[in-house]
């Protein structure tokens, strides 16, 4: 067989350009393999409020050890779920998800974020602090809020919408509070990244509009209400990115927005319009290079008729004009969920193969830790098979120290 024939034969099992893969692409030498660890409503960690310090530590170590066994390399730990803190904060109260009482520190005392950073780094894992910028509290909570919580200390900044209390994104003090929280974490903890998820303006509930008309009248500056809302979020993203780099240039800033920017982009896609309904212009943040990594939540299957995973992945790649890291969020929570839209582990494994086989995406983040701890449909074991050895995260040539 000639050299040309051998090369063509070998090429059948790899990606060429952006075509679909044939066979299984090999694991890359560098890849971001992340896992979201959610604390809100005790989804992942701690498993319930009121655990002892030793129990909390054991649970978190078990998650990290499972990550190591599956050769993942980055934990995204939820440390500010609702205007509170799973660490010793001078700004916000201790989270009720730790002790069952907002404002109460763990006993015996320890700082969960400092502990998490130390234990993650001990195992070769990155630790990214995951924050919600605007969510304040669920209305259904039955325990009292602490005196330092924003709903008590600054009720003029809080709005009731749907089933939650929200900090009003149009209030400059709300944006400054979020920036101050980020600065404090980056300055005092050896975190590898700061991470926001998809909660900006709240998702629509009961066909009602977010009650910020008075705020808009004071701060709108002549913009339409929709444009002003998007500007508020844009300003937050820029301010947070600037604060992180001023404190520690090596710390990454990442966002995981809703996976659809707008219906029709790409043409095959239908669904919620994040641009118009939660005022999140994720495409702009990526195209402007305001983030170091971008994690659109692509929680749909490869064969979903109106939100096909592969179509959305390709479209987001095209928006990445500054070649920032593109690490899609994968819906592992659907594996073995017992619901009508449940997946087999094969779907997640195939999506990882799709990411590896296409140029432009260099990793993924799985939601959520509970699925791995339960090893639903053997997902943790399957990850270990396709990740035969640990690898470092991709380099970031635009960042100092990365």
C-alpha cells in the first residue's frame, strides 16, 4: 500500500475539518474534564444541612476521589448559591445549606472553600468557585434569613419574582456587591477559576415580567427596557472579568449560559430565547473575548429534533472568534434519571467523542456530581475507560501564568 493510501485509510477514523467522526477519537494530551458540584438545595454537597464537619469533609473528599478515579481534572464548587457563602465571608452570611441555619458557621469550625482548594490541589484537580450573581433566596425556605443577608440588610435591592427573591440586576449596588464578592474570593483563596452559570435575569414564570420598572426609570438612560437589562448583565461580566485580572491574572473566568443564544441560530434550533427572555447575550461575551472559557449548557441529545447537540456545538464554535476555551456543559443529570427524557450513559460518552473529534472545543463539564457518585448506568466507569490517564487542562496563552 502506498503512503498516500495508508494516510487515506488512517484518516477514516479521525475528524477531517468539521465532519462527523468515524470510530472513536483518541483522548487528547490536554483536556478540561470538569464536574459541577451543586450546593443549592443540597443537590450534591453537603448531602443535607446540619452534617458534622467531619461528615461534610468526608463527602467532599469522596467526590474528589471519584473524580480522580474517572480522570477528571476540575471541580466547580458552588460557593455562593443565594447571596450566601459556603466559606468564611466578610460580606455575606454562612449558607443554610451547610448547617441548616443561615449565618451559623460549621462546628467545629472550618472553612469549606479553603478545605476544598487544599484537597482538590492535593489530588491534582483544579478548583473553580461557582457563584450565582443575582439569586437571593427561595420563597419556600422556612428558616429565617441572617441579619447580614441582602434580603434583610438591603431589602431595597431585592425583588420578588415567581418562587424566588432576586437581587435587581439594574441596581448598581447589586453589581458592586457581586464584584466585591469575587474580589474577596480571588484575593484570599487559591482558586483556579471563578464561574457563573446561566442564572442572570430570572427565567420567565407565570407569564409575568420582572418587577424592575422603577429601577429602569431611574437608571435606564433612555434605553429600551430590554436593551438596558442586557447592558446591566454585560456590565457585570466586564466588571467581574476586570476585577479577577486585577487581583490574580492567572485565575480564569468562565460562564455557562443557556445553550441556545436565540432560536434560529443555528437555523435548525428552536427553544427559549436567552437574549430576549433572560437578557443574557452570551454570544457577545464570547465574541468580545470577555471570558477565558465558555460553557454553553448543551443539555440535549445528538438526535434532538430542534436542539441537536452537534448543531449547537458547531454554531458556538463559529462564534469563538478570539479562540477562548470552549468547554460545553453536558447533561449527565439525565442519565438514569427515571424520567421520560432519561438517557443512557452512551449518550454522554458519544457527546465527549463528538467534542474530541471536532476542532475548536477542548473539554467539557458534567452536571452533576450526584450522577457520578451513584455511577448511574455505569457512567463513572465509562468515563474512566475513555479517560485512561490523567491529563492537564489546556493552556491559555492569552493569560499570565497559564
